């Protein structure tokens, strides 16, 4: 049985051979059980990397992070060129777990490498595709989407030989779990740690290490109730104060970081984080106490900020920074996170100069960590320091695998500077890297509509609405396009819906004002344009209202609007 994926053409049996089609390598068994994440990816790279090194070492070096993460077997062939500070730290100092989206970044980097490395006309067959790890499933999808079928045609079979039973002991599983945590392979962490938990005694040190990693991964994957149950099981299985403090922190963050604001329980989160702080205060080891207490206070700062108390949040982060000074040179990542968090708070409070100083200090600790380049770049844009912001976005692009967010932010900067073609190039890149990036469709559709490339804009609106049917921004662009096409009833439906969904969206009111003018409703046009101006005064809104006012014979008001538009 074959899954119909992307450009698959084969309906059954082995792929047909043509004079142009050449198997790249023997069929890969994609079953995740023997090896875990990137079973397919590692086999593919083990085949390609040695050959590519002979003709283009620079190409391999360009994707050092991606290749080393996906295929540890060839790490000895690929020197690390872009190295983050946590690579050389002991286990207890590696506190950051990559977000689930990191695997998409890795997959995009590998796809770009493969696209260049593979001879045209190659084919690749994978069996046991239905048993592949999520990392491989994602990689195969990206390869099929981004590598032309004329270069590499992939046939994915859902059947294949059953691998032997997993006989790895807890020690072997732990090494794999630890690697998966470092790389951000969260589904594998959850699955493999569950096996490790079954092989260890509840409450023991190794059981706890599996439990902590599994609960953290489950929370990151949005499987919050499973994570909560595991934290609770750990609390019931241990009398170690450090374990109880960590569990209380984990439970607090499940509530504080819930992306659904309606489900977020900040009161319960405060109760758990207070318990964590109370326990951490009593830890006997001074260094452990300083680290854990600072970690917990930083968590409380998040809760205070979300409760609308930025001053209290800032005090807590500053107290955590003071505690971190007791650690000497240890825990650099902890210090980096605290400095960046203080920068975010200071920026939110309008203290931009101090925020930039903290961002600079955070970036200096780990110049290969992209997130804070993005945050600092966003602040620099708000300050009108576009050249510096652009440098930060480009630094974020250099230091790691392909990063859609950096291209998106650079596109917004370019739109603001009137560089429509540069912005479109960045937005094209965002959507190429991540076809689910809704905001990129919104911005590209709006930009294309402004350039009167209406058919392209309509295609983006259609694609975006397939992702989010109730997007007021896309409905606004749709209304604009329907108005331009003379389909006024359809335009009115789209714009009424956009305003109903987002009454504060000035563009929706402005576009409905244009629509009502086109429909001959001059009074309604002035009313809608006035509402748009109230929400967001813009020159084009004043200019459009001036046209409607002149048509009503209200010349003095029209001249005043024309003056405002010119100014």
C-alpha cells in the first residue's frame, strides 16, 4: 500500500524504472523503533554527505547544524561551524529546550542541501512510512514540497518488515532521550521517556530524569493534561525537595504558558510557583539554591506580567539576576535568559535604552542564539533604527537553520521602507519555508492588492482563508479585491464579516468606506472612513474621505482632509 503524498505517482508495487530515473540508494526502512528520530534523514545524509564532501566541502559546511542534528553518524565529517554556548555545558546547565518548530527549520535546511546535492532524475523509496518518527514524516513532506520531482521523486510505502522488539535498557534509552531533548525532538522524547519510565523504579533518580524530560516535552507539544499527570506522579513518588520544587514549577508553567487565554489559570499558577519558591529557599546547597530560586522567581515574573503588573515582574527578574551573580561563571544560559527577559520587560515599559543594553549583553553570551536578535530587531524598528534592525534580522538568519520569522520581520521592515519587491521576496521565502504561516499570506495578499496584482492577491486570500476562515485581515483584502472587480454585494459581505470579527480593524472600515462610495452611499462612506480615521489616522483615509465629502458638496471639510493627507 502506498500513501498518496505530494508528487507520488506510483500506485502499487516497486517504482517503474525509466531511462531517466535512477535510484539514489537502496530502499530505506523508515520504521522509528530501531533508531528513533530521523531514521530516514540519517540514512539519506549518510549516503550523500561523503560524496558531496569530495566536490563541495563548502556546501556541507553551509548546513552543519542541520546535518549534525539529523545524522550524528556523520558528525565526524562535518565540523561544527555555528556553535551555541550550551553545546559545551554540563547537563544541569542546559536549561533551554528547543521549540517544536525547530524540526521544521532542520527539515528545510536538509531539503535545500538535498536539492543541490542530489543528481537530477534520482528516485528514493521508503518503506514503513506509516511507522516513521514525526521528524521523518515532516522531513519527507518538506522534501516532496521543496525538491522538484524531476530532481528527486520519493515513493513512500506504508508497509514493510517488522523490526525486532526494542531491547534497549534504561541507560541506552537515556542517551537517546538526552540527545532528543537537546535537539528539540519532542515527540520522540515523550515516547522514549515513557519506555524509560517503565524500566525504572518510580521515585529513583533515573526515573525522575525520564519523568522531567517527558513532562517538559508533553507540555511543549500541547499535551498538557498528560504533562500534568506526570508532574503529579513525580510528586507522589518522591520526597526530594528539589524534585518537588521542579514539579511545582512545571505545574505552574502549564497554567501560565497555556496559549488559550480562556483556559489559562494564573491564580493556580501563582500557587504552584509560590510553592516552588518556598522549597527552593530551603535548599541546603548555596549554588543550587541561588539557581533554583532565581529560576522560580523568573517564572513568577511571567505570571505577574500576565496579571498586568510589569513593575513587580521587573523586580522579580532583577532579584533573579542578583542571585545569578552568586553562580560565578556557571549557568551562562540562565543569565542570558534573565537578561533577555529583563530587556523585554524594560521595552514594554518604554525604557528602550536599558532594554537595548540588556539585549546586547544577552547576545554577547551566545552570539549563535537567534531569538534575541529578532527581539532586539523588533525594538529597533519601533525606535526607527531600521538599519540596525535589518542587521539583527540578517544575523538571526545567519546563525541557524532557515528561520521564517526573521524573513517575515524583515519583510515588514521593508514594507515600511517602501521596498515592495524586497518585502515580497521575503514573504515568498516565508511561505516556501512554512505554508501554514498565516500572517505571511495576510501581508503578501495586502501588498499584492496594493500593487494591483489582484489575481495573485486573491490566490493568497484563498490559501489563507483555508487556514483561518475567520481571519478579519484576509476578509478585508477579499473585500478590497471584490470591490475592485465590481462585485459589490460580495465585497460588502466580506467587509461586514471582517468588521464584526474585529471592530478595531481600521483597514476594514476604510475599505468598506470605499465600497460604499462605489455603491453610491456617500453618507455611509464618510461614516466608515471617519471611523477608520478615528482608529488609525492615515493619509490615504483622509484622501478618500475628502473625495466623498466633495461629492456631498462639503467642500471646506474636503479641503481640510486634503491638507491633512498632504501633511
